[in-house]
């Protein structure tokens, strides 16, 4: 099947590997990258991305759910895989079957794992101030008691910073307080004679703003894909990160619009004068936010074309008046470059009133994911990892 017939995502394997190298320079051998490939690798494609990362030497991955971990294993990923979220006790057997590491979300959950009775690899989550998951750092006796449960093969523990992306003084103070809380637990464990664990605290913004507090792993997510969450975000470190994802679609129809004629559901756009418009083969079922209706742009033949009318489930319309040589079947770019113009994921998210993490992770399963390598584009065939050139 032709993979670029409707809507597709091109992944730059070269840029992804470049970003890995940038973070390895920052970490300086003190920490290993634990690649966050949850939410289908932030919409990029978990299978495709994870295979490239393994080729680049990454050995550790984290996902949100058991199902995401199983998908990696079925695709041939051999590295360590940490499930960050809750797994139902009836599914504990799958953790063993696929050699996955489960997060212990609190002391009560540790008891459920104990009742299962079979040895499962786990990381203990510590609540240092985000108050989402994890056993509170003050309850050290409860944390220490987990190490006494024979059925828990504890290979690490971690926490999560909640305002590490902010440069506000109060947020920096809070982040440093969280770091102290985590370090305190680490010191107490070692004082209790426990040292055979891997610790991790920093994610993308933690590494970029607090690199001096790296532990054994650094969980790199959004920044690994060459972008930050917001267009206006600033960080202490500014590595040369390169975007991995380009989102493209086909122009399926070109037509003239007379003055006074409307477009799309609700006729929310009316032409004030004769216009030329194009219908694109992409819509909100592919992850395009509906609130981009009559708002934002796409790129056509190196020019910006404004979005007009309501975003439909499978289609959207743009105004191509004055753009030369637009034909049915040609390509429009929603995220990426065309000629001298570029629309970044951060710009796209800003127009949508959200962050890049959300926009990208909502890209659906319909767009094909294709790996761009120098001189060719390749795609992943199913979960087997076999790569075929696309002509």
C-alpha cells in the first residue's frame, strides 16, 4: 500500500540520533537516557522511534501503560522498559511474560504486588511534592518496608518535578525543595545499607534547567524529539535540538469560491471577494484540533495558506488565493518546512491554545509514520521492525 497517499508523518532518524548525542553531552556519562516513548512517543510513533533509539545505543525506555510496554516487546525492543502508570493486578502476569518493570505507585500497591506472590521487577515512585503518584517522601519507614517484600525485585526508584519548566523564583525554590527531598530519601536508603538501585528524577526540563542534579537516569521526553512544550519557554541550557516530526497531507481538491459563498459546516467562513481554496485530506480524527477552525495556517508550495471554515473529522480547507501552481495531489505541510517557510510544533500548539506535548500526542493512528533517512524514506512494517523503502 502506498504510504503517502493521504496524510503521513515523516520522522527524521538523523535528527533523533542528533538529539540523543546532544543530551549525552549534557549528561556527560553521569546519567543514562531513559527515553520517554509513552503516548506513542508523543505522537511520533513508539515502535519507529524506539528502534531508532536502540540503534543509537539507548537501552532504557519508559511508557505509560502495560499495553504500551507490550507493544514495544512485540516489535522487538530488547532494552529495559519501565511502566510508569498503574497496572491492574489481574494483568501482573503480563509484566512477567514481557519482562517489564512496574512502577509501585504507593505502599498500598506494593501490598497488591506482594499478594501476587511472584517476583516482579519494580521501580518505587516517591512523592516529593507533586502529589500525583508515589509514596510520600516523609514516610521513609513505609518506603523502606517495600525493600523487605521478597516478591519485589526493586531495581530503582524515582520522583517527578512539577515546576522545573518555570524560571519563576517561587517555582525554582519549590523545585530545589523537591530535589532535596529526593536526595534525602537516597541518603537514607544508603544509610540503611541499600545501594543496589538506579535513581531518576529529572525529565526534559529538569535536565535543561538543573543538569547538576542528574541521577542514574534522565527521563527525556518532549525535548528528545527536538522541541519544547511552549514556543516562549526558556531554559538554562540551550542545546542544538532538531525537530524529528514533519506532518504532511495531500491536497484533494482545488476550487474557486465566489464572493458571498461560505465554506464547510456552519458556513463559518464567507468569502468577501473571489477566492481560490483547497481541501486537505486531514481533520480532527487525525489529531488536528477543531479550535483551529478559521485560525492558523498551513504551508503550500512554500507559502502560508490560512485555515478557513470548520475543521472536519477527515478534512479541512485553506485559502490558497495567490499561491502559484497549486494542483490536486500535491503536498501541504502542517508541521515542518516548505520552501523558506516553517511551522513549528510550538507554533501549531500556540495557535491551538495548548502545549506541543498535547498536540503531538493527539495525532491519531491514521497518519502513516515514515522514517526519513538520508536519500530515502522508510516505513516500519507492522511490529516486526522490518524496513522497506518507499518509492
